[in-house]
């Protein structure tokens, strides 16, 4: 009797950003067909990179796990064998403990990231995405999203105490410019986010994890190109910044051009708090 040895998917991780994916004012994930269409022209590496931690890379090598980058995230494939001939049930060729954890690091790469995003490119404490809640966080702390759930990115903010604990295995250089930490254990807090079945076999349908980022909305100020005079403002209405599609805006029946993230002004009060975010658009 022979047992099939092959590479089987361990899990998938997708990272979406509304700025790149929305079709004008229409959210990319409001329709399955639209989502697929928008993903066809999406490239995560335009603004973010995902890499395994040094420790995780060593583990992947030892466990014969392949990491594949794709246009909207990463997929991991484990060398696997059938548990019985022609069973169609697979287990890792090199056993993985239920407590084994894989850690991936997120770094922003686009200098304009903060202009079109609602969050900082390098937060003082990196965001934390995991299928297990840190012991030092409240019970309400969310586990990482899967493909059919969406949690606001602010929900994944952790305390300094938690960061010290979860970053213990990272080198000093890995912490520089760190946007977020993804920590995925084979056995999650609840079943839908498990990577392996309880009997250490691979799931027939691999878990598909997700991180989703919102695009920024701003006040659009239209300025005369030669004099810099303010011609029109949408204030107090804000409009979304998007790379694709049309955000239609007209003034007295005249269609005006959309804002880009390249020219952004932050208006602050006396205490330094941002009270308005303004996109400047020069027209003739």
C-alpha cells in the first residue's frame, strides 16, 4: 500500500485595503462579483509587506512548510501525507503540535500610506492579530477576522504590557517600523479559526484569515491654480479617497475632479488635536 505525499494548504491570509479596492463610493466587499473584479487589479505589495519572523522562518524550513505570497496576502502549504491510502485525509508530514505558533510581521512600504488610511503607518504600539486572545487583554479583545467577518482595525490595539509579551521572540531590528504582528496558533480559541483539526489532520477547507483597512475621507477644497484662492469646499461634508472608480462631485452642475492622497492638510485646534483633514485640489 502507498500513501500519497504532497503539499496541502495549511491556511490563507488576506489583507485588504478599501483605498485600493473600492469602486468609487461602492465598497468592494458589498458584492461578491465586484470583490472578485477589484481583486484582479489589487497588489498588496503597493503599500504593505508580510514576512515571517526570524523564528517562524526557521520553523517553516524545519517543518517543510512553503510560504507563497500572492496579490492579496499569503498562503502556507505544508508537506503532508495521507493518513490511510486513498483516504483523502492528510496530516503534516512532520507533526505540528497543537500549541505551535506562526508569527508574521507587517510593515508599510508606501510613504503616502497615512494620507489615504485612517491609521498611522508606524503606530507607537503595533496592532496585534491572533486567533488566540492575549491573557493581558480584556475578554472583549477580538480574534483575527476570517473571510466572512470584519472588525475595525482599532479593535486590534494592544497595551504596552501585551506588546512586551507578544514581541518577546522578536529581534530589535524586527521591531523597527513595525505596523502589526500576526500570531496564529494551530489550535485557536474557537474552532472556526483553528489551523489544524483536533486530531492533527489538515482541514479539508483551510481557514482563511483576514485583515481589512479602511480608507480615509477628507474635506475637498478646490483652489485656483494660479492664485491659490479657495473656489469651493465640501466642508463639512467629507468624501472618500480611492484609487479606482469615480467619486462624483459637482458644484452648480459642474463636475469637479476627485481628490488624490498626495496633497493633504491637517487643521488643528489650539491643543494640537486634528479637527479637519483637507484634500487640496488645484483647478484652472
